[in-house]
C-alpha cells in the first residue's frame, strides 16, 4: 500500500456531489481535503483524485448538504479552490 493512500469502497452508492478542485500537488493534498470534507455533517465519504482535480463526495441518504459548506471544507484543508461540477 502506498504511503498516502486510503482504501475506498468503490461500490458505494447513493447521492453524491462532485467538486472540481484546483491547487493540489500531491496525494497528501487529497487526503487533507478528504478529511475536511468527511467532517461536514451529512457527508458519508469523500474521495479526492489529485490527477483528475476532483473530489467525489458521497452523502448520507436524505442529507441536505449545502454545497457552500463543501467548498468551505476544501478551503479549510489548504490553499485550494473548489466549485461544484454539473
């Protein structure tokens, strides 16, 4: 297993939000973003792909998560910019 990787369940289903994230340089950046996103109430999991420049956030069923709260979580992780995709 790589030093900065975390096993994610690729079979997760349910509502999701995808954010475009700019300013990431390494897998540590992605892990920091995941940690902050997973602290937002209603977020079940987050998976950030540094190479693709995006975060996929899985939400709890029935959760009403404000997209601005997700963007703010990305900003708390470091000097990153995020915006909702589609």
